[in-house]
C-alpha cells in the first residue's frame, strides 16, 4: 500500500486580511473536530490584524487551531512546492488583494504562492472572497480565478436555513466549504432537503 494511504489528507488553510476571520477560525475548528484532515495554516500579516480586531485572537491562538503553521514570508516552505501533496487549499476569508495576487499569478508571499501551486497542479482552490460592493478589478479577478479552475465562494448567508446566531451563518459557509472538498460533516450545517409540503402546496396553488 502507498505510504500516504495511512495518513490523513492535508488541507492548506489561508487566512488573509478581509473581514470574517471567524470563518477561517471556525473552519479550522471544524476540521480538527472531524479529524480527517491535517491542517496547514498560513496567516497573512493583515489576517493577523483582522483576527485581533474582530475576535481578540492572537497569532498564537490562531496557530493553536492548526496542525502545521507557516510564516507567510517563508517562501521556501513545503506548501510552496507542488511536490508536497495536498487535497487543496481554502483561503477564508480572502481579501481582494490576495484575490488579485492569485488571479494574476503574483506569488509574492507564501499565501499567494501556495494558491498558485494549487492552480498549476490543478488541485482544489476555494477563495472565500469577502468585499462589498465589488469594483471591476474584483469582478475581473474573480473571473480569472474561475477560468483557471479555482472556486470563488463569497460568504453569503442562506436565510432559508433560519440562522439564529452569527455562528449559524458562519457554519453554513463552513459546511459549504467542506462540501467542496467532499469532506463528510453531519453536524456543522443543516442541509436543504426541499421545501416543506405546506410551501409546495401554496406555491402550486399560485401556479394553477
Ligand atoms: C478591520 C479590517 C477589515 C478589512 N476588511 C476587508 C475586506 O472585507 N475585504 C478586503 O478585501 N480587504 C479588507 N481589508 C483590507 C485588507 O486587510 C488589506 O487590503 C490588506 O492589504 C490585505 O492583505 P492580505 O491579502 O495580504 O491579507 C480590511 C482591513 C482591516 C484592517
């Protein structure tokens, strides 16, 4: 049997300086609970600032959530090479600056380099891009990443799930990220299983 068959899959998690550090944090916590993936964390300098501002978390707090931690300036780290096998990478949240770097192959730090590697190796890359409203550069960069095979997944709330807390809203996004990596999760986010009969009847009444 191949050596890697015994080991959990590796997944690279990036946290950049967009609002929504909580998404990366709850994603890491979920991955730890599930225990099927080895998490490799890269936090940009601005990502550390937003985590402190939004969550009161230190760099050490963030690092404690991951299995392996990298310095964003360590361009020689394992995840900078395609020969280091991973299931893929998610950047959550992804700033418009990091999106621009990925979209243009401008790999000037380990975060954008690791994402660049995912695209060149044709591995799963999910960018939880967070900004609003969007200018044309943002939209064009999202198009470029999509054309290269990456997935742009803004953290948009799903109101049909009747979220009651911020954690509910975030966990819906976390669940959808895990879905994109085919990572089984039952408890993290509720799934849509069709409209309840009462709404279906009302709807068909309108159609008739
Ligand atoms: C509190 C705070 C919130 C921010 N929110 C966003 C945001 O939602 N989206 C975004 O693209 N940039 C946001 N920024 C700006 C980025 O942090 C900034 O462009 C930075 O250079 C991104 O660097 P990075 O991509 O290397 O993390 C925010 C900055 C701060 C301090």
